[in-house]
């Protein structure tokens, strides 16, 4: 019972800290349904710029964002084709989908052609955080631009850890290597595999 109580306190404390940082335009380092990510409010252009600086990333490169459920997608995609959900139901691996015609997001998370990469996150921590925040959250791999994405927390570069405003404690001790999501593009009812 004590272990469960401590876990819940830690989980909740991390959520509260993340919410405070996100609401104030800050950045977080957090576990996702795939690899550890650097996150911020996906509707806040200044916050996104901070992530670009932390990663030393090319400004024209678009980002993945996370939403908590399928309903939220319609707030950020014009004329969402719900047939994509049938496709996603057949996939076991976490899958990020590139959709055309993004709306309501910071300009610097959207690709030059107006598309955006979004994943409906199934991870308990992420879902809880995004639901309570009420907005999508950026999720870019927790590495400096050009470096390999870390598969566990211990592989994350100190520059990334020191560069964000808050580092989540939950799941830091996990040592099972994580993998990036699959990426597909959904266009006119057709799927194109970008990264299996």
C-alpha cells in the first residue's frame, strides 16, 4: 500500500508541475507512449521556439504533437476524415499521422505545406496531462538535433535535461529501451507509410 501511495503522489506531483510550466509557456521533459520527449503548449509559438533553441534544431522542421483522444483531432484539422480511426484500430504500434490543413496550432509546429503530425496518445501519464491541460502538447525526441534519440532516460544529454524548465521524475528508472512511433500520411482516404 505504501508503494502505491508514493507512486500516486509522485505521478500527481509531476502532473501538477508540468501543468504549471505548460501554462506559463515553459518546456518539459517527459515520458510518452514511445520515447522520452521535450514538450510545450503546441498552441504557443514562443514556447515552441524554446524547444527549437534547446535542440538546436532547424526552424523549418515541423513537430509531432500529442492529443488525448480522437475527438480532439477535429479541433486542429480541417475536415477530418474519420476513416483514419479505422486504420489506426488495426495498428498495435503507436502511430503518428500526418494530416493536411492544420488549424489552431502555433505556426512553428506546422509544416510549410500546412500539414501537421499528430498522435493520439495512449500513455496514462500523457493522456492525464493533456486532458487536464486542455490543449495539445508538442512531443519531440529528447535529443540535440543530429543525435540519436535516447531509448531510456539515462541516455538523455545533460544539455537537454538542463535546458528544459521541468524534468518529470515518473518512469526515469525504467530501463526497457523505447522506440519512436511509426509515421504515416493520411490523404484522401489513403495511407502512405513514412516510417514503419
